[in-house]
């Protein structure tokens, strides 16, 4: 039986950057794993915050970092830079929302080790409304037979799909 498509945090992240990438990712066109940016991202994840629990995988929720602070659960998303703050914020709000649906109350923080930044992320009603809309839009994109056309944006240069789109 074909598995039902599930939106996930990574697709929420890409949605705000490139809708074509949402389609490519969701159709299991895996980007080049040797890509410098992917490897660099992995290294930052592995070597930052060594004392914290890493990578909690709950189906479509893949949390980078979990810690307890003053009796409260903190779930964190680690990013290489603050360049795509809207994407990162929505992705983390999506995770907060999913764990809330599981009955878990948590606080969100974006960790940007290379910039020594830690930014609090709150899940409010506006964010839930926006994410509901985005989930629908992602389903629409994924349901198309072809990906949206490639559009040159700043993210194309470091994008792992660049060869696929622009070769
Ligand atoms: S190369 Fe550009 S157009 Fe292609 S998926 Fe990446 S960001 Fe989107």
C-alpha cells in the first residue's frame, strides 16, 4: 500500500526558500550528499553543543537538539547562519506544534553556533494558521506531476540541486 505523504519540517524550511526544491525533495530526488554545504551542515550539527541530546526523530519531526532548562523542555534547531531566519523560525514552530499535538509542552530555540546566536521561537496562533496554510500549499506542490520551473535566486549557488536545475 502506498504510504500517505506527510509534510515535514525540512519541507517547511524549503517552502520559504524555493518551491521547486520542495517538489524535488518530496519526490525522493536526493541531493548530492558530497555537496560541500550538506557536509558542512553535518559537521556543525555533530560538533556543536556536545552535552545535549541530539537528533530526536519522531516521524515527520526531526529535532536537532533537546535539553532541559529550569524544568522546561527546550527543543532546538541548529542552523549554519541566520540568513534564512523565516524558514528556520517556521520549521521550528512546526516542530513545536507537532510535539504540542503529542501533548508535550516545549520552548523553541534556534541555535546558530557560528554566529554565537541563540534565538527564542514562540508558537502562537498566527504561526499555527500560517503553518496550516503552508501544509496545504506543500501538498498542492507535491501533487503536481512536474516541479515548478527553476527560478534563479541567491540560494541556487549553494543549493545541492544546482546541477540538476542549471546544468
Ligand atoms: S538550484 Fe535554485 S531553483 Fe533549483 S532547487 Fe535549488 S534553489 Fe531551487
